[in-house]
């Protein structure tokens, strides 16, 4: 892929969040509607196109984690808040690679994680589980070696301890399991078809109603 080739030619070991989501999108994985900007004029245009509420994030290949670094602001309701968030994030990036990601805010109470790791023995392995802040704490995840068939992906969903959150619960609809399975299969395909991809981390994969959407993504290169 051109995005991967460009990053490798620049000697990079990671893609920016925007680049990572462009790779996911090329494999039909649902991602947030988003635009990168470098100044307030472009921010206004992007905000008008996407619509409030918004999320603003610092966006650069060197940024692998944003939380706690003042590089992400959520639930931005109007242009005044957007301009203020843009200035704060740009300042916290110290002017280096100061691209800001303007992103639609996806609302959902259920957060999942999907990803890939390249095992020295087995090759690309797909991961699925409970996402958000609970990924590292609970480690409620399932693995399969790529390539995945539909039944593999469905089995992964049933193997996590919190599998019932995928059902209709507390007024929330049942997850679109076919779409979720397609996402897991596609994650495996990315690893199989692109040797330079070492890791993929889609966290959170938020359920917007029944539909999973990649809200944040990280791709690490060999």
C-alpha cells in the first residue's frame, strides 16, 4: 500500500492515527469521519463539514498514546470550544508535526478492541476483546491465527468473558455480528497482505448502536 511504502521510505516505525485509519478504510473497516488540519481556517471548514459534537486530537506518527498528554479533547460542542481545543493541543505538541485530527464524536456505551500481532512462529494473529480502559486491566481477549474464516471470528466473540455485552442489553441493540466478524477477518488480511505491518491496535472499537466503528487506531511497522 502507498501509505505503508511512504512511511517505510521515511524510516518510520508507526503510522499516524489518520494514516492507520486510511489503511483500515481500504479494507472496508468502518472508521470515524475525520479530517486533518494545521490551522484555524482549515479547522473551521472541517468542523462545518463534519458537524458538532467533535473530538480533536494531536496527530503525528510519533504520537502513539494521547491520553494524559493533553493531546485529545472530546465532546466539543461549538466553534469557540473547537478553536480553544485546537490551540491547546497545538501548544502541547510543541509545534512539532502539529497536525490536528478533527473527528466526529461516536457515542456508544460499549467499547471493544481488535488488533493484530505478528508472532515469530505463527505469523499474523488476530486479537479481539473488551476494549477501552479495561483492555489492560481485565485482559478479556481471544486470539486466532490468520487467515480467519467467519466461524473463527464468531467463536472469538463467544470466547470472551464479557460476550453478553454483544447481545441486546439495557435498551442497547445486539451487535451486528456479521460486520464485526468481517472486521476481524479484514484485520487478519492486513497482516497477511502487508509484511511490514507488525502490530495493529484498534481501541476503542465503539458500538454505535449495533455497528462497530474504529474510533482510534495504531499501526506499528517492522
